[in-house]
C-alpha cells in the first residue's frame, strides 16, 4: 500500500479535500477491464480495495498484481500517451477515480499543488524503477523496499488521508 503514501504524503489537506470532493468511486467485478492497452484513459486511479492484474494487453499474460493503496494510470497521465498494458480486476475491486481534465485544471491553477503532485509522482516512479531493477537481478533487494526520509515525514499523515478517502467512498 505504500505507493499511495508517496502521493498523499506530499499534498496539503486542502488538496486532499479537493480530490475527495472531485473524485468518484468505481466498482469492478472479476474480469472487468479498467484500462485497455493502447486506449487513452481519462482518469487517474487509486485502488481502495480488491486486486487488479497488470497484463500485457494482447495475450493477457500476467505481469503484476496491484492491491489497496496502489496508483494506476499515472504513466499515461504524465505522458498523455495510451497505456502500454491492460489492467483487469482479478478480485472484486473498488477504485477512486479523478478525471484528467479536473487534475489538469488544478495543476494549471495551483502551483503548490503542481509542485507537490509532480514531486510525489517522481518519488513513486523512482521507487517502482528501483524495485523493478532489483527484480531483474540488479541492485540490492534489501534496498528496493527502503523508504526515503523525504517520504517518511509524510507517511503517518498520508495513512490517515488514505483513511479519509476510504471512509468517504465507503459511504457512497
């Protein structure tokens, strides 16, 4: 679950409230496709519960599993390119969705949010690259799960913010 902590730990309380107010939840059944390889996506997603399978998109060869607290769609969000993989619910799953259009508007109009959001995403992607490099046999496996001090400062607050999102969308 720590990947969502990168994002939520670096945003302000106002930013979190804005995301909660402007986001929605989606329920997926087993086999539902959240993202299809090659097709543009209009949302950034946070997995609230359940499990998603990352597949190659052609033969549906399994690549990885994502659970609660994972962020999905961030690469396509950053690059405005279609996804290179498909994402399918492997268990009943609930995701928090926030539209690209709303996020881009907030990023354009709020420089503090912009700086914090992109910093958090860069930490998130750096962590993912370290983990992938380690899984490929390079680097040190022990270091792949270490969390940078910059991230640790906001972990406790990020955990409670994720709890806020869970609470809000369990009511909906």
